[in-house]
């Protein structure tokens, strides 16, 4: 077996896309297992920028197959748009497939997501408005439309009819918005099914057979553990399980098949959307990090909130995921900032000192991070390719993280370009 799982350990945008791209050159399969086109994974190849949303980032380098597995929610129109964008850059996409079991994001999911977010006085999550939450709701409520349904006109029409009865009543009566037309949506999605039919396949058998044959399989996570529906800062989370555990249900793979569990964290923290963020720097330094790190959402363009590295939440994320290989990205962004702070504990609202993450999202707003201070460095590290080329204080920063978490950092990323990596151990 040679399985690799890449997951985010913070609030998303850790650089998972870049790491997946690097690892996918040696992968026979790259598999997305959760989320949808709420993700924005950026890969730089030279000066050329690719932003992947729904397609696995492996699409650029993987010589084998790229699979969108059953746990992903698929907007077929977004899929086609992305395929066309990739093809317009001269790359092939005939190795990209979608599970027949994947749920389809329908126009009413997007509207519901949007109307809820725009509702005055609601607790806005700050979603990407891509219809992710409402699509997963329908999946769990057992009324969802799956990719396989796009290939069966009778089933598709019946399901759209049933769903619109309920959704239109909600739109018209509660949100005071116009309802949607069954026939129009039916014709549109039937045509999308026809267009995509050769890519809609069963995926779990092939993935499991490939694992048994010892092929290299890379599972690419979207979002991150602090946005996990169970273990993140609920309700300010996404609606899936972006954890290593999510691979099992999201791709149909047994837990015993997962070997290399790679957790990606930025050298600092960012968050886009609402919710608690204990180490947030809502000040000039936070703005400086945003500008240097170019911290703007790849999907919505929103400025990302920025802050110090938070080892309390990172330890929580590593525990839930069982991480055995760490990646630290964007270390270069911290160049020139001194001292550097790292949160190692929290002081609770009743002055207790704790070093574990809490389930109480409301209390988290009142927790004060307790920091360790480390001296920074001023040398440009973007051209470093071996660990020894890093300044002593940059190494101390990495080693502080390793010692706290008890996990080795196997890769340090020092720039957005594909080659800007310090690889301390070859995993393949
Ligand atoms: P993802 O969602 O986890 O794939 O991350 P995003 O692509 O949304 O955000 C990460 C951003 O940081 C992208 O713009 C990357 O090009 C960029 N990036 C990744 N690694 C590094 C790094 O080591 N240094 C710098 N400066 N930028 C990086
Ligand atoms: P990648 O894969 C960062 C955030 C949204 C919002 C919350 C719920 O690029 O790391 P949703 O649309 O999923 O219902 O929004 O989750 N969010 C992300 N933040 N990176 C992402 O993906 C995200 N996907 C969703 O901003 O706070
Ligand atoms: Mg992103």
C-alpha cells in the first residue's frame, strides 16, 4: 500500500493545493473526497497561476487518474467551466472522473445558501455561497440528487419536482423570492448529464483495487480541520469532514488503508469568513502579513483575517487527524518580523490556563492566547532548498513546532512556486 492523505490543519488555505501538486507528479491517482467548489487551491507553475476549485490539484501533473469521489458535492456547471479553463491552457483533462454517488449542487442549493447569508439579523457564517451546506443537508435528509440521477430522465424529473415543491414554498413564503421552474432545471441538468456521461463512473472499486495493487494514491483534502463539521468551531464551519477520517466515508476506503497522513499548516494563521480566531492580529502587523502573504480568498476574493500561529488548535487538529508528517508553508512570509509569537496555551474566561481546544465556540471569543516569543530572521529564504540553508532562527521556529506537537516537519514551503520547497525526507 502507498496511500497519502493531504489535509489542512487550520481554517483552510494552508497551501494544500501546492503540496498536492508537488506530490501528484508521482501519484497514480489523486482523489478529492469532500467539499466542493467552495475550495480554492492555487498552484504556480513558473509564473503561470492555476486556481482549482472542484478539480483535484493533481490534474496538472498526475499521469494517472484524477477522481472526484462520492463525498464531494459537485456543481456540474462549475466542473465544466474548470475543465474548459484547464484545457484552454493546453492541458489534458480526459483523466478526470466523477463518482456516480456524488451529490449534485442544484440551483436551489445556491439560492438557499445565498438567501440565508443575506438574511438580516441571521448569524452569517460567511459561506462561499456555493450551495455546499444545503446540498449536504439534502444528502443527509435522503432527498439529494446524485450524479447517477442525471443519467436517468424519469428519476431526475421526479426528484426535481419533489425538491422544488418544498424549496419553492420556502423561497416564496419565507424569503419572499421567486420560485424556480421544474422543466427549466430538468432540461438543463439532463443536458449536463449527457455532456458528462463518460466521466460519471463508479470509483470506490477502482480505488480499492489500486490500493491493493500498491499504486500511489493521493487523497487531497479541501478546507481544514478547524472548519470540520464536528471538530471545528461549530457553527462557523463547512458542512463536511475535511479530516483524514473523511477519506474513509468520502472515498470508500477502509481506515487500515491510510498510511501517510500529511497535515499542512501555515507558519501563521489565517481565516476567511466569520467565527472565533483567538490569535487574530486585527492591527497593522496583521495587515502587513495579509499584504506580504497575499492573503485574499482564492474563491471569493475576500481579505483573509490573519494572526499568529496557534499551537493549541494545531495540536487538536493533529490529534483528530492522526498526522504523522507535517508540512509548514509560507515561512518566507514571516521574514523580517521580530519577535514572532506562537500561542501555546489559552487563558479561559475564569483565568484557568489550558492547552487543549474547547467545544464551546462562544467561550472561545473570551479566551486569551498565551504566547512564547521567538526571535525572527531577516535573510531572504525563498531560494533555500535544503534545511541547512535556513537561518538559525527560522530553524528554531520549525523545531519549536515539532517539539510542541511531537511530529516531524517533513517539508517546509518557502514560496508559492512548485519548486520552492525544502524536502527533509522523501515520502515516495
Ligand atoms: P489551499 O486552499 O490550502 O490550497 O491554499 P490556497 O491556494 O487557497 O492559499 C495558499 C496561497 O499561498 C496560494 O496563493 C499559494 O500560491 C500561496 N503559497 C503556498 N505556499 C506558499 C509559500 O510557501 N510561500 C508563499 N509566499 N506563498 C505560498
Ligand atoms: P480551501 O480548500 C478557507 C469557509 C467559508 C466559511 C465556511 C463555510 O481553499 O482551503 P461553505 O461555503 O463551505 O459553506 O463556507 O468555510 N471556507 C473556506 N475557508 N478555505 C476554504 O477552502 C474554504 N471553504 C470554505 O469562508 O467561513
Ligand atoms: Mg484555498
